[in-house]
C-alpha cells in the first residue's frame, strides 16, 4: 500500500514537472518573453560593462596620478641637479679665493656648508632618480594594461550592439516561425476537417458499390456457365440411357433419318 502511494505521488510529481516544463517551453518561445529575456541580458551586460569602464577609468586616473608624480619628481631632479651644481660652484669659488690652498679652503666654514649641501643634494637626487625609474616602470605597465582594457571595452561595446541586432532578428524569426506554424496548422486542419472524412466515406461507399457490382457480374456469368454445364450433363446422360435400352431391347432402334426418307432402288438385270 505504501509503495503504491509512493508511486502515485512520484508519478504525480513527474506529471507536474512535465507540465511545468511544457509551460516553460511555451513561454520561452513567446516573442514578448524572448524580447524581455534579451533586454535583461543586454541590461546585465551593460551594467557589467559600466563597472568595467569604471575600473578602467580608475586605472587611467591612477596612470594620470603617476604621470603627475613623475613630472614633479623630474622637476625636482632638475632642481637638485642645479643645486648640486651651485654648491660645487660655490666651493670652487673658495678654491680660487684661497689660490688653491687645500688647507685654507677646507678650514673655511663656507666650504663645509657647500660640501654638506652637495652631499644632501646628491643623496636626494639619487632617491628621486630611483623613484622616477619606478614610476616610469609602473606607468609602462599601466599604459599597456589600460590600452588592453580599452580594446576589450570596445569589443564588449560592439558585442552589445550585436546583441541588440540579434534581439530584433530573434524576435522576427520567432514571429515568422509562429506564423508559419499557424498557417501549417490551418492547412492541416482543412485537410483533416469533417468534410474530408465525409468525402473519404463517400469514396469508400463508391468503391464498395463498384466492387459489389463487379462481383455480381462475375457470379452471374458463373451461374450461366454452371446451368449450361448441368444441361449438357443431363443430355449426355439421357442419350447414354436410350442407347443402353436399345441394346438390351427395351426400346426400339431409331431408324437413320437418311434410311427412312430415301428408298434405294436396285436396277433389274
């Protein structure tokens, strides 16, 4: 009992699933539903494309920021180069002042200040140059990536436009197919309506009547032949009986029609 109930509910579930699937298929082939599904897909792709654009825009903004930093560092490097050259020029003026006396030059506080400034400018310049190289490397990567992403965005935008065209073609194809199916169903209905059945019945009656008439004609011919054969059998039997009676003396022999009707005269000698 329990198994039967389980099979019943399982079969009912299959039936409902089949009906839902059939209804879903019917809805999915509806032109309005197809158009709405395409609109949903296009909207999702447009939304993702917008997010992609925003991410690429942020990357491009980062690229511009690094370019600005690189320009600032480049300016600083130029300034440091000048300051470094200025410190060296100032120290050189001390050498001229003291006629090249090393001890006198190095004992001058200005020399020490120029020397300290030159070292600071050199160290700072090295750090700035290193940072500039790092920025240049980063910019190369960003530019390449941004270029690739821009191309990808262009491809996605073309794909989005193709989807819009595909939507129109798909809806048109579904409408055309639906109309063709309706026309085919109408033609099938015309071929299979009640008048077709009546015509088929009338044709069968006509064929049966013709066949019956043919059989009747054939049977009529057979009856005639059978009657003639029966009469011939009686005639042959009657002649045989008369001949037998004549042989045993129960009946007089019949004279030949020629002997009874013609007298043969024998001429005298």
